[in-house]
């Protein structure tokens, strides 16, 4: 149980430590049974209270083996005009800085040596606070006070924000702890992490004084997405991040990290949804080549994607207007799966026979658009690409004199109009034949990027669609979204 006097001493030390700044220091002198110990306290550049002290100076070294501890010593030196040599030695050994705040503590009042030393020091420094508290551990008490010292400056997390005016990425800070926060305080943060480099996303905590100073730097290799995590103030100068998997200490150069921030946050760096719609009607060689191009596209995109890309796979064939010929309906083979899963599904499609019967001049493009429009959620990914691979054009919703209408009355014009309104939506198309030989609808299906089977340059095509892999761009810090 804490003694009342110890509580007073603790409060006095806590108040003195709280009053420290970069220019003020605190000296605590303990006079004890075995000698004298001086503790020097100050704040470093990060505002953290620091304490240093030298080994105890024993009483025998101050006055010799037969010095002031001999009987009657104090009464044999009554000359007030001359300071006693041992008194000088005690004051000199205390090493008190002339401009420091001073606290004097006698932890062994039963010793006449400690009592005499305290009296000398207090007489020399009358403005000092003086305490007599038996058996107190001054070093432990100071450690407790320093550990529980409230912050004298704010702590913030380094983040990136996107300017609503220019769209440029700006280095910024997200407040974690304000001045006065105490150990044990917890800040909850929600931030978005994009694809980082091989070391991952950097989580840097800075302390603000006249300028920001780096307090902690850790990193984690995270899949792009939104993360909720906490930052706990363990003590001044030390924070602990929880809720982020694989977090490790980061020794990267700070200037290099800041220099790696791109000027803009391209939506390509965020989550991506590639919807692959492939026509499976026609000659086996043509269908096989379409599936092969899709395989190449997904495989190239998936290299090192680390969760950046999700793939959907939709097949469509030809309408049958003959009751004797069953119609193979549009099939959503996969929806929002990993690239690896989609590649496995593609391999299965290559084993199936193509749709060899049906309308010779049209395909179920409008049914495919209806299936996609019925499943897609606007804004579910920062970049959504509908990639259509095929040859024939769609059926109209109504009779127009050139091609039979869609049996389900799907209006491809209206469906495309609807999809074109979705944020982050892009349209790519790979046609069997040269663009000049295809149905005009392909110009809209390939509004973002359009090519034909034998002219496909995957990297260039991917870039036109606004798709990217982590190797193309890295975002070194988490992003805080601005309302």
C-alpha cells in the first residue's frame, strides 16, 4: 500500500516531469543510506521524457573513512563564515544544473549523514522541493512517472489523401493521439491499402513539434482493400499497432518512401473486376482461339496480383428458333472468383463442344448483357471491365427487318446504356475479324479498347482498359478517404 508521503512525492515528480520541454531540465537528488544519487531528466526531440543517472556516490568518498560520520562532527564546525569542505563535496557531487528544476529526496531519514546532506543541499538551493520519505525507491518512482507521462505533442499516422480538386495524391497525417493523451489510449483507424512494393504498405507514426519527427515505422504486405486496425499508446515514444497481419519493423529510408508516392492515384491501382464474356458458338477452331486469348489475358493479369483482381466468366452462344433444336442458355460460369479459379474453369470450357447450331447471323449478346447487368453491383470495384470476345452481333429487341428479334425481348441498347453509367466501368472487345468487318455494335462493346484475335497485344490492350498489376504501380502509405 502506498504511503501518503509517497503519493505526494509521486505527484510532485509527475508535475515536474510534465513541465519539461526541450529547453528545461529536471534534477532529482536522492540522499540515501549508502550515498547520493543524481537523476537528470529532459525531453528528447520527440518529446519523450528521458532519465539518466550515474552510480551512487558513497558517503565515504565525500569525507573519507573518518570524515563527517565521526561522533560530534556536525557540532565541531560552527564557523558560518566558511563552508565546510564536506558540504562543498556534497553539493559538488550532486551536480545540479544551475537552470534546472530541483527535487530533493531523503529516503533514509534515520541516517544522520543523509539528514545532514539534505539540509546542506536545501540550504544551497532553497527554491527546491524537498521530501523526506523512508524506504522510497526513487529510481522506480521516476520510471513509473516517465512511463505514465501524458503526451506533450500530438501523434499522427502518415497517410495519403486524394485532392477532390486536382485528384493528386497528397501526403498528409491522420490524428491518433492529442496532447495530454496517456498510456493505454487507443485510436481506431480505417484506411485503404493499395498494392505496395515488395516490402508492402508502410505504417509510419510521427510526433509533431516544430516539425514532424518519425516515431515508428512498420510495414505489412497486404492485399488491396479496406482495413480496420488500432494503435495503442504504450508509453511516450512507443505505440503498438494491432489488426494488421504480418506487420514487421521497416528500415527503409524515409526520403525514398516519400519519393515513391505517385502524383495521382489511378483507379487501376485499386480493386479490379474483369468480366470475361465469350461467344462459344461457331467453328471449333474459332471458339478455341477465343478461349485461348482469354486464358492469356487472365494469366497475364494474375501474375503477382495478390488479390488485386477478381474475375467473372460468362459464356453465350446462338439463339435457336427451331423447337427441335434445344438452345444452350447464357451461363455465368464464375462470378467474382480468383484468377486461378477462372483459369481452371476456362480449361473445362475448352473440353466442351461449341454451339454448332442456331441463328447463323446473330448471337446471344443481348442475353449476356442482361445477365451481367443483373449481377453487377455499381461501385463494387474501383475498375470494372466487361471484356467481350466473339464474332456475331446481337439480336434486336423487336423486329427490324434485318435479323430475328431476341426471344426474351432484351434490348441491348438499353442494357449497354445502363452499364455505361456505372462508375469505373470500361468496355473491351476482341473480335474474330478485323474491326472494319464486324457488326457496328462492337464499337460500343469495345468503346475503351478494341482489337481482333490475330492482332492482340495483351500488355497494350490491358493498359488501354485501365487494368494494372502491382508491378505497374505501388502506393507506399495507407489512404484515408476524404468525404
